[in-house]
């Protein structure tokens, strides 16, 4: 578990993104160790504080969500696993938070996320990598419960914050699916994302409050996706 160090920054600052940008250029153990305290203070510290600021909200959605503000629990590791990668850069130049239930199969369950890179940040909810069986359940619900599914996704037609993402099949899987549900039905994977360029909003003390306002739109659908995942075909 990563321990909090002294004098952590409460919020992200321009030094946060400057560090990530410089790490992308100077991606070496020597440089990182020389600048570790900058990472602790301006990257890890604000990430931990953001986790704590969002924890109550996340637990109100799902009391089983992991909210421990540490690396390996909710916060990504800055070190890359290079054992099976052609890219041998030892460090990532982006960091992220994931709010998910503790599980070995968490990639196949809905989760909330916040991701920060040198040039942008994004947040949302969805599957990291839904398996075939989960998406078969998703399509089965659409096939058998048109009105229920329309009601579950109706919120997305009333907002312009989150875009729907996820690779889709090119061939039509079922010609009998109503046209307004076809885009959902064709998904191989599914997530909802809001992407923004780096701006003063990222450095504001109101960032957590703004994230809660936006992510609230996804709360009911998070629960709906878990309901689908737990359905037996």
C-alpha cells in the first residue's frame, strides 16, 4: 500500500501535468527517482485526495465499491509492466482512478474512472473489457425487454456530457431489433466517457463536486449494468 507523504497538494496544479509531460520525455528510472517527491506531492497526493472526496458518493451508489485511496486499490501504478510489451518504457505518462468492486474479474464488471494525461483528462463509467458472455446477456435484455431498456438509457438522450463508446460489430447481428436500439445492440463493449482538454477546471477545488454532478447521471445505469451481468441466461 502506498503511504501518504507530508505536504501533499490538495488539488491538481499545473505542476501535475508538467510532471507527466516531462516523464513522457524523460522516461527512465534515474529521472523518476530524482523527481519522486514531485510525483508524490503533485500527482499521487491530489489523486489520493480526489479518491477520498469521491468515496462517499461512490459508496452511495454501490457499498461494495473499493474506495481505499492507495496505489493498487483505486489508483493506478506509475510503473509499467514491461515483461510482455515491446515498449520498454518503465513508466506511464498518464494516471487514473478506478472505482470498482474488488474482484479478479473486475475488467468484466462496470466501473467508474478518472484518467489524467499531460494533454487531457477524462471520466466516466463502463466496462474495461466486457467478455462475450456479458455482452450476450446485454443483447438478450435488449431483445426481450425493449421498453425496460429504453427507459434505462433514456437519460443519455437528455444530456450532452457523456459520449457512448465501445467497438461495434459491422455486420447486423439481429435485423429484428428496433432501429432506436440497434446502436446499443451492436456493441462489443460499452462505456461512457467525457473527455476534456487541460484547463483551469482541472485545478479547481470544485473538481470533485463537478465530477459528482456529472457522474450522478451514470449512477442508475451502473446499477442496471450490474443487474444485467448478474442475470442468468
